C-alpha cells in the first residue's frame, strides 16, 4: 500500500481534531530559544541558517514528496536532539504567519516538557492509547510554536508509534500546521524510529561532535531509508573557533564564547550547542 493510500484510509477511519488550549508560559529559561532574540549570538545565526537550509530543501522537493512532517533523531542518547528540536521549532515559528507544531514523540524518555519546565500534560500517549479526544496542543511562550506533549500516562503498546492512529495524527498535523516537527527517540537503542519512517516525510540526524562513534552513525543510517535523510546537524562543533569564524564573529560584534556554542555545517544542514541542557538519553 502506498503512503498516500495508507494516509487517506487513516484519515477516513481515525478522525483527528486538534484543540488549541491557549498559551502556556515556559517555567524555565530555555537558552536555545533565547539565542534567537540576541542579534549577537552565533548560535542564533546557526539556527537561522538551519531554517534557511530546510526552506531550500522543501522548495526543491516535488509536490508529491513535500516535507510537511520532519523527525529529529540521533544515533545514540545524549547528542542534543531535544535541544535542536526546541531551537528549530522556535526559529521556524519566527517566520511571519508560520504555525509550527512540535510533538514530543519520544514517549520512552520525553525531554521537551522537562526543558521547558512544564508539568506532565495529556498528549500523544493518551491519544495513541485511544483515551483522548480531541488532541490538546498548547502555544509555548517564549518559543512561538505549538506543543503536543508526550502525555501523562505511558504508552500501552510500543508498536502504536507506527500505528494508523499515529499516521492519522501526522496527516492532520500536515493539514493544520505549516510544519510538524517530532522530537523522536534515538535510532539505535529502540525500534520507534524504524516504525515511524513510513509515516514521516524525512529525518534530521543530530550528531554530537567528538562523541558519536562513526560506526554508530553508519549503523543508524543503515536502519532508515536513505531517501528519508534530509540532512545532518553537527552539534557542539568548536574546532573552527580560533580560525576564520572567530574573526568573522568578532567583526560583527558576536560573542564567540557564548553560553551555547555554535556548530559547523554538515551535509545539508547546520546546528549548535555546548552542554545543550539535556540529561543523558535526551
């Protein structure tokens, strides 16, 4: 069955209605989001570059392969994918008129709500357990994006990450938002990303500089279809700071030693972060 047919059947059998529950204020200062407000932050510039690269990729894609749903993944835990997800969602949301939905789809060890300082809230887990109608999304300030939390109850069946209900949810998200971002699980420890690859339009792979073994990267890429890989974010990359980029930052009044460190580009995308605010496994 083709993706189009499967998605059409899911929409017919599993109707999805999003309920916008208003604005929720982040209880914690999120450094990656704050960098976008600072014109002197190299991290903010890297996020804007990542946004521009994604826009270019989306524009080049044929209509039948539009990038409406993108999953942010990593090979291993602790590489910064949740922080990258937050920063990218906020960067995309800063474009006028854009509605961005960020889904906390790592139901095993969710990290987005934790970084925002939000308490558990009914969300994706309850929807997949068939105990939630309609689907609640909250507008995060600061950030400017909509958030679908992982939920307050654990998922009953791990296989449901790739179910018709998940497919229907993502299809509805494509129709009601300009882009759906998923903060997904790491690829190697669990099978969730493999189950998701038929439901999303692409993967953005986060690789932490000087930490992720090359063998792990190759293994992770070998588990997902090559055409699904949109790009790679090389996270926490610092080697160029003493060379031309440090000079360039200084020339424009940027702080090369900012709290979150900028990252060099890799593949078709680029990204950031030093300590990235994530606990192991995020």
